[in-house]
């Protein structure tokens, strides 16, 4: 088979907290701008379906390719990572395993904090971004809808997310453990992305502190947010230094590709706790050169919630049951899509055999009734294809293997195996 006709397969390539530390994940983080450029390049190269997701815990590209390196090269090009580092910490799955991986992510089983549903919102955003860029196809759209339906049922019918445990909440839990009470501490939240918003909400919900100072690059965005959240003071990035003078806590939730906080911001002459929720890290390690600075990152926060996680682990069987239901429905949809081209290809192959045999017999039998021969053989073709359909629809049938066998036996066209494997 020539390289131009290599079948495309469905791949997920990426890295996560499982193998990559904060620094490595930061190197492979892909900015929103670069995500758009990545999708546009993939589209120009003829990649029919692809989505990209980059969060504090993972960077992943999911889509169709002839070889996973097509996707890996895009990841390396649009991040600050390199192939050598990627190989040492990467995860590559294909076809059914890649599908299962997305279901695991969407239902909270792959979250760094088990059951954390912040990833679901990020997955939705990645999907929406791909749709807007025109890089989705019927397969990905059906898969993502199935994943999101499974996620909704898991959230509503299990206790996998019982007990508020997310990165943003873990920051609050850390402060409570560290100080005992934060009600009278001056807390500065820098950045108003999703994690910044959730951090502010958790501070208001789980503490009585109303001395929260929100600093954001776009002040108007912060003003809109505080309309619905009383007890927060706001300022733009230029006010950060003045706000920091008597701060007890700084929570950094900016989305920059380089550090937004360094030691010059922390020369306050008093102890301060700095929590870096950003990925890549947005707090320069040189802050530790300043006296009385406690620096905490997302990996350290994930260790706080072990008690809640034990209860959540008991929910895994119920979650997997829901997951298998929706994955089974998706598999059934895929199998149905394969039936039509497979049956058509089989029927065409049998028609060729039929015509060749009738032509051969007409030379041997002078008075052969061709119409009768065609009628009889047409009935045989119909019976064979009907039996094949029944076989493919049987619960214990492996559709891919069955179609592959029929393809080899009857020399069918292989296109039905090449797409959406």
C-alpha cells in the first residue's frame, strides 16, 4: 500500500501530571493564540478532525492522522517543548483506547484530583474552539457529545464529585490549614480566568473574609465580575505593587507564558504565602530569595485532599458503568456507520464474481438462460449479504475483524476500514 493511501487512525497524544512535573508541563503548555494557529495549520494540511486542550494538568491533541508524529510535531511546534522531552513523559493512544481516554477525562477519572470537573469545562472549550475553526468532523462531534452526556450523568447520579475538591478549592483549604483562619487576612487574587473566578467564589463561600483584592489586566472584566460577588475590591495590573504592600496572601491565576510575579513584587518586609495556580508557572522561583515567602504550586495543592478522594474512589465502579453505557452507544454508532460501505463493497465484489461466472458459463453452455442465471445468483447475493449483516450486528461480533476478513476474502475496497477506525 502506498504512503498516500495509508489509513488514518484516531489518536490522542499528550502529557499530563501522571508523568510530567510542573516545569515540563509548563514547557508544553500551548497558549490560546497558538492553539488557533495549530488548528489552522492542521486544517491546511488536510487533517479532517482535531481538537487541542492545554490546562494546568495536561496538554493533549486528539484527532485523525496517518501517524501520531503528525500530531506530536504540531504540539512541539506550538509549545516550548521538544521531541526528546515529549517521548520521556508522553502518552499516545489510538482508536478505541483514545476514545476511552476522552471518556475518562470527561467523567473526572483522569483528573489530578479525582472527580474534579473543572476539566469538563476546559474540554468543552477545546471542542467549541475546534468547531469554530472548522476542524471537527462527524466522528469527533458524536464522540464529544457522548462524552459530555456521560459526564452529566456521572455528576448527577454519583458522588464522584462529592466534597468540594478542585485546584481552586485546594488553595483555600491550604490557607485554612496554614493559618487556621483567614477571615482577617488581606488576600490578593491576581488574574481572572476560570481558575481565578473559582478561587474568588470559593473564598467568599468557604471563608468570612471580605478583604479580597482582585487584580486583573482588564479592569472592566473584573468590574463585571464583582457586580455579582460582593466583598471583593478590584484594580488593574498597574495597582498590583500598591496592593501588595500589606498583603498576607497572593494567589496567582494569570495565564501568561512567562512569570508575572517575581521577587521585586514581594519586598513587603512581612511574611506572605504565594500560591501559584498558573500553568506554566507564573511565579518566578526567585521569590524564595525574599525572606518569609512560602511558595506553593498546583502539584503541592493536590496532596491536600486525600481524605475526600478515598470516598470518591468508592464511586469508580458506578462511574465506569455509566461510562460503558455511553461508550457502548458510541461504538454501536460507529459500527452502524461501517455497515453501509462494508455491505456495499461486499455486494459489489459478489456482483463482479457473478458477472464473471455467467460470462464463463455462457461460453460453455450454448443455451444458457442468462436472465434465469442472474435471477438465481442475485438471490444468492442477497442471502449472503443479509447473513453478513446479521453477523455484524451480533453482540459478540468484532466488526473491524469481520470486515477485514471479508475484505481479504472478496478483495473488497478497504476504504471502509480506513476512516474512523
